[in-house]
């Protein structure tokens, strides 16, 4: 979603802010802007479109050493120059950038207009600089005025403000993420660390309710009016881990990073010989044995990972597991919160709906576990326990390596819970862990077939629609395959249980609608083959991801998956990622930044 950058130091702020905005492009946006402190007022540059369009409006250099910047994802008002951030007050002395949504902006705007304030945009954000202006007119300094304005806001937000006559950046956080990077005589601000990682590795994450003042010398933080110390964490991954590394797109790079990501996820956690795992989470045996239900809350790709994990948890841990779209979640139905574990799965750790669901569960009294990729993220701080998938930075909007890492990590959870409950023997656990440990090699074999997948994708790229089918563990993979294709190619694609084909969707099947089938172990291939035959008899071309030769004579394009037990559908998913990528690339789509989508959805 929206991205925030800021700089206070001794260097020219302009190129640092522009570079930070470029680093945040992966989040998805429709306009961009920068505000520089130039003495008595602020100078603002902003435009609809990409950061490159903004760069065309910028001078070569500036004298400013303090400034803020923003990439906007529209929530209030269309993408226009006027609606782009930063927004200023009537005097031009205050500039504000904002992620999130201000729920009471209508009432505040009406009040401010009645007092004579003139608004230039349709955004909710613009009320903030005008509120600060009103507070300053009452005699308050910049910090007190900012605090007074924030106190009147309802909703979720991350705010950064500069005053033209100052050398500070003022920050406020409520739900939306905000962090600060510490350099040598300079301080950076970002909605995530990617904004400034090449300049600062020591990072402070603001907590909900924090108000902070950033200067070149560092940061001071207050919470409920009292000074607080927030810990400084060191970011260990290299800045170039977020670069393309010779690949045409981030997405393709991240698809090929999956073997490494899996090894990272499993490293130090698996004892295959004894059938045990070490997750470093506090889930006491007595509590695990008492569980009546595990609820998984997630969105998008993470939801599909949860569906896969639910099958593993029910079959190996003998505990009822339900998977909920986070935006629809309610803790209801007479459940006992003391015997319910709620697992929030989110790559970024900042997904607003997932955070909201987790907090609802916590308020009901349920124990919560976050499964996320980002240390220090909002969900990690909000949950009782956190389990990291260790996939490294994922820049492409369409999730790839984080999906397989989420499922692998959740498979370890299934082993842990099953062993603690006494329903999974060491031998059974060792067999499952052996399959999980075999994933990096199996994924690499699928990646080695990239050219074959490309040929298949280009052969069917101009089809009218695509239908993905699978059963059991193949079902969430079919859903994920369809999601990847529609996300980046803009083609119509649907995924559903194979048995549902004859309950309606078969009416859409023609010679121009390829059916992509998951025919592996763990996906009930013999039953799925019946649906393949139904599609084939209607003239539909069939692309099959199969193992042990399942249904080869009914398949027009064959993609072989190595033997890997219940993890075979996960290996098949790599073929579907490559298929989606090559279809989209053949059409010249903006693969890393598909239209209308954002990497991290931080508003509800």
C-alpha cells in the first residue's frame, strides 16, 4: 500500500528521499511526492504516476537536509496531482504524509472549513496539516500542535510531518507500521526498512500509540505523554537481497530463491531422526493437549497456505482446524477461547484484516500465534508467540517464495502439535519431516524445467480462460495457481476442488479454456483424473502436474513432480508460478507491480 520515507541529517535530503521512494515501489502506488524543509516553509513536489515521473519534476539538488516523501495508494479521492501526498496547510509551513485511513475526517473537514481553512484535495489526509495549523495558531509549538492534532484523529494511521522552520520530523503511529533507521549523524524514516536499508541497519520500530520526534541525532519517543525507550534491532540481510540479481523481474528471482528460502525456514528446526521439531515458541504440552480447535486467519496467498496447513494439522495432529478469510473472521459459535489457538498467517506482518482478526481473537481470550516473514512486524508484536518463515525480503507484489515457506513452516507446527498431543508417532513424524526436508531439491527440479514450462505457457497464453483443479492438498494449490495467473497476467482464472467441475464450471469449459490439474500424491490423483477426463472429452487442453505417471495419456502438456509424499502438491505449485510468470511476460505485463494491487495491504 502507501509508502513513507523521511530523512533528517547533514546530506542533501532530495536524492535520499527519491531513492527511498524507489525502494518502496514494490508496495504498489498511484502517485508520489516529496516535501523539503527550505527555511520558513516547505517546498513540495508531487505528481500522479510513478516515481520516475516525479523525478522529472525535481531539481538536480537542494539545500534541504530534512524532508519526507510518500507513495500513495488511493483510498479517498482519485489518483490526481492534488490528491498526491504530501499535503500542506493554508500557510505552506506544514507538510504531512500519511498511510492508513482517518475515519472521522468528514467531521473534521467540515469543522475546519467552517473556520476558514481551504482544502485542495479530496483526501482524508489533508485534515491533518490543517489541524496542526489551527493548533499552532492557538500558540502551540510544532510538537505540541502535532500531538493535539493526532489526539483528534480516529482510525488507523502512520503519520510523518515536517515544519518549514524546523529540523525535525514528527511521527505518530496507530496500527499502520512505521520505523526509524539510525545512521551516523543522520536518521531515516520508513514505512518499512526497505526504504533506507542501504543507509542504515540499526532500526527502531514504533509501537501503537507512539509519538516520536526525529532529528539528525536520533529519535525520542513518547507514549501516553511519557518518554519511552524502544529497542534498536539490527537488520542482518543484505541490501542487495532486495535487488533483481540478474533476473528480468523480482518475481522470477524470488521463484528461483525458493530452495534457499526453504532451507532457511527449516534450518535448525528439524530433527528427522527422532521425528521432532524445535520451533522456539511457548506452547505448553498441557495446553496443546487441551486444544479443541486451531483457527487460521489469513488473506490471499497466506489463506491458501492456511488451507494446505489445515489438512496437515487435522491428519497429523488430530485437531479440528478451520481456516478463515481474515476480513470475515469473528470469534463466535460457542468456542472455548481457552482451548482455541488462533494462528495469524501474513507475509508482511502488517495485513490490516489479519491483524484485526488476531486482535479480535485475543480480546475473546484465545491464545495467538503469528506466522510471518518480518521480525518486529505489527502481528509479531501483537501475538502471544511468533514463528518466522525466514524467507527473506519479497519485493514482487505476487507472493511466491513466502507461500512455500509458510506451508513448510506450518507443516512443522503440525508435527509439533501432533507429537505433543501424542497422536503422531516418531516414525510418522520422521516420514513427514523427510518429505518436508526434500522440498528444496524437489523445487529445484521444477525450476530446472523452466524452459519447458515457458513453452507450455506461451502455447496457451492467448486462451480465453484458465481453470485450475485439484483435490485435498491439491485444492489450495489450484487456488494459488489461479490467483498467481490472474494477479500478473490479468487473465480470467479460477481454481476449485476438482469434484466441483461438474457442478457448474464445466459449462464454461471449451477448446479455448485450458484445465490445469494437480495429479500428485496428496492430491488424490485418481479421483482428480475423472475430472480431467470430463474436461478432455469437451475438447479442453489439459496441463498436468503429475507424479508416478498419473493420467499421462489424458494430458496435453506434462510436468513431472518428483516423489515427495504430501509435499508433492507444493512442488507442483512451482510449475504453476512459472506458468503464470511466462504467460504474463509474453503479454508484456507489469509483473512486479500489477495494476490495482499492492504488496502489503495495511488498510481494512
